[in-house]
């Protein structure tokens, strides 16, 4: 494991000694000694009443790596199709192929949308869609080629492991071969979606048609072996238990110990609107901050923890940057998936607004590229 | 210097305005939160957070004040201008009672056609229905006094005799006349606002105090506002709670952008730390939404305010956050506190039902 800078300067005695919950304080001491957290520590994070104390420890870890910086990217989210045969119980985005509002962009239509992107200085396209029953592998490679075109600065972060598995099995090739073909066509990185919660119980209840945890992790491991960096997510606040959340984080940590290719973790608070789980309230603000802070502490081998502003809202995103998050995704331009599920945020933000928001939170904005390198 | 100030505040010693300003400017968000949390448990040692069930009634939207930050007021001739009639008031009171509400937050515009006698009758009517009337922010009382040619003291006394139970702390905005000249030049001055509160406290009426921040004021002026509240509280002890909220731009003339989540939490925290003599600090979920409204309970707030069966003023600026009683209870409890229903004077409401004061 890569060693990280010491957190000692960021967790001084006068802070640590005032942490009210002894379990959280003990965790701080463990981290000061450079020890890794264990599953019971993860549960202690979720069960603590001392939100501030938990935040102080998570923030110390973040500050030890990045100081007061907060990262963002000039990017554009493009969903090439909303047709999906998985029909997950938490999703408000998917459509049947023959539904009136089903759509699939041709590679040239997608390229046209990006050419007209409102985002100046575009660095990345975040490209995800659904498990479309009729699209062949050529469609995906053509799509990637059409989107990179002449613009060498533009990187493609495309296709969740779920889509990779789907397109590989349709094409009758292995996921590793599929990833190789996509990489040749311009794939630079993979987003972290489709992980949901690594729990068979939850999967059977909410997304039985989706690939399981082992397969999701296998595909990410394969991508890592090809030098394709990936992200990871956790969709939380629906029917999963706190133990299941902690287990999820530990499985990610174990995978990262092996293949080392994860760049960022994104905690996705469940938005219930327009989904079959619309009766649920969705996670609270305190729960969201605890989840982000806990991820920062457990995922000691992940470089970045994102506060995804689309799902958090701007006020909570600012706050999350003080609870262990160091990145707030980007300009996005046209978010569809969370908005179908009732996200009340704007579909995109200007770079100016992102910078203002970070500065108001007392932090230093730093624009990055897909590989988390400063620009 | 910051370290010493943090030590001073941790021990519960009073901060002077310079120390408070330094702390506000230099301390990180979570250090402020920790100090505010410490102060909060000093005032209220139990992990309890309270809430109220009440209704806002705005008796008129006609107002001659014309404040730059307001999206609620109408001129008398405007098509939507209204003065609430007795039947409507009665229906709103009945609905409040049927929902278990015990109090009315009763406020309105500075309407020159309404006299003190009319107000006395409305207050008596609500009181006779068994409701606690938490009504008339200082600018309304100052306006009545001027219109009737009475002293502020006498207006409050008459309203109290009619049944007024307590006074809300609205219209304070920032209690610095430079700021008031800019955003609300026609409304009660700092000294008039304080005179209303001093007289109310002397007459035995409890009041709250508010701060609307994040418009034209400086950080130093925010601290000066807090100092003004703290000084009067030293004198009278009549403030029950302090409620800060950020100015909400919308359909008004002041424009600008609303303060963000971290600015809100920092301001809430410094308020709790500095106001060492005010028993309660309220979270503003109406302006902040559910997420930050709940998180505020860890940044010094010990009260979630009211379920607000009806809220019109913030809503008119385009901000529409809604919450029912179960939702408030859920947020308090999942934040790690015991939820307790309280009345206007911060006394627990026994078994969910309580006769009005």
C-alpha cells in the first residue's frame, strides 16, 4: 500500500481530545498510528452521535493529502440511451425500447451534442446509458470514436461495468476483450456506476437482473489490468443496512489492494422520486455526511472521495468538502439520471459557479483532468 | 491568537466582538461547529431538540415599507393585495387547532388602514379560541405607535391586554443603521427595534430575536448585530431564542445570491458561541432545506422551529421547503436527538395536547 502523508498536523491534541464519542476518538488514534480501520470502526462511524468529531477525523485525512484544495473538472454528462432491460427497482431513468420517450443517440448525434456543449474548455465526457437489447459492439466503438474525433484533450470516461458485461455477452466475447476493443476506440476511464450495494439480499430485491458484486469487481479489476482507471460508487439510503454499507466499502478496499486502479469513490444518496421506492424518504443530510466521512476513513487506498453535487445539492456539497470529500465532480452540463428521480439541482453548473461555491466554503478550487491531474 | 480564542470559547468564557470576528474569519467550519456544540450542551445539557407546531398567519400583505429584500409585500391597489377577514382568520385558526397546533405566528405588512382597535380585536379573537398568539414584529409595533400617536410601551401593553402572548423577533435584519438605510430605510431603526423588545420584556412578554444576513452587511456588522442582542439580553433576559437565516434573493429588488450552506452553518455556530445568554438557537430549515436544516442541530441549533402549517413570506421569494410533524421528528431523531414538541415559550407540550396559555 502506498504510504500517505501523516495526519498528525491536521488532528492536533486539542481537537482529538475534544471529540465526544470515545469510539470516534479511538479511531482517530488508530489513524494517527497509521493503522487501518476494521469493519467495527465503520459501524462506529455510522452509529456515532458526534457528527463533528467524525468529520474532523475525515477532514484531517483529506487535508493531509490535499490541504485546502477541492477538485473539479470541466465535463459533460451524456447518456447515449435510456433503453435498458435491467429495470432496477431504484431507477427512474430506464425506458422500454418502444416507450414514447425512449431514445438512443447515433454516434453522429452524440458528437453533435458534444460539439454544441455549453461547457467551455471541455476535458471529459462522462458517457453512460442502459443495457440496450439491440446495440452491437460496433455501435459502442463508433460512439467512442465519434466523440474523441480531433479533440485530443477530450477524454472519455465511459460505460459502467454493467454495460461492459452486457455488451461483451451480446458480442459473445470476454469482458477483458471487450475492454481492450473499447480502449482502442478511445476509452480512457470508467465511471463507478452499477455497483449499487454489494449485498445479495438487496440485489435480489431491487436489481436482480444486474451483474452481481463479484462480476462488477472482476470487470473493474480487468480494466485496472489494462491501465484503465475507474471509479466506484455506493447507492445508499434505500433498504440496505449499515452493516451492508460497511461491507461494501471493505470489498472495494480489498479490490483496490489487489488491482490499484480505482481513482475516486462516490457515495450516491438514493433519490426516491419516480421510482418503485417512492414511499421511502431518502437519506438525511446527517446520514449523507456520515457516509462520505466513513468512506474517506475506510477507503484509505482510494485517492479521491467525491461529493457529487447533483445528488447532494450545493449547500450539502460545500459542507461535505469539510467531511472528507475532496472533489465535487464537474460542470456536467446535462444530468438526466438523478433528475428523473427528482434531484432538485440544476442539470449543470458553470465553471464560475463551481469556483464561487468552493471559495465560499473556504477552500481552494483546482481544475483537474480525468486522471485527477491539475490543469 | 486563534488558539487562545478557541480555548476561551471552549471554557465557556464570553468572547468580545474582536475575538468573535477573528474566530469567525479564521476558524475552520468544524472547529466552529465543535465550539457551538459545546455551547449548545452548556445551555441545554440533554440531547434533546425541540420543535413547535404552529401556523403563520399574515393578516395583510399591504405594506408601505417597501424593503429591498422582500418579495411578499403589495401596494394597496395591487390586484393580489389583501387584508384577512374574520371568516378566513377563523377557518385558519380552526384548522390549526384540528392539527394539534397551539400557537399562531401572526404578522403582516405595515398597512396604514388597520388601526390598533382592529388589531386588538383580532388578537382577542385568536386568544379566545384557545391559541397562543406570537405576534407583531417590532416594525409593526413601531408603525402602530406612530399611527396612533402612542408610545411603544402603551401599544404593547394594549396588545398584551388583548391577549398577545409573545413577540417574534422579525424585522431585525441587521441591527446596524448603515445596513438598514440600504435595505429597509422605511422600517424601524435599530434603536426602535430595541425599544420594542426592551418594553416587551419589561411588560413580561418573551420574544425571539432574528438576524437576516448575507446581503450588504460586513462580517463585522454581523458580529455587531449579535453584540446588540447580547447587550439587551444582559439587561432584560427576555429573549427565548435566536434565529439567524440568510437573505433569500428572488422576486425582489436587492437581487444577489443567497449565502451557501457553509456560510449558514458558520453563522449559526458563531451565533451560538457568542450569544452566551440566549437559551435557544433555532435551525432554519425553511431557508436551508431538510439536509442543512438537520445538520444545523450539530452546529449549535437545539430547535427545529415550527412545522409551519402555512408559510408565505419566504415562499414568495420562490423558496418552497415543506415539512410535516413526522418529518421533523424523523430528522431530529436520526440526527441523534430526542424530539420534543414545545410551545412558544419552549415548554414541553405534554402528551401532544396542551391547553393554550
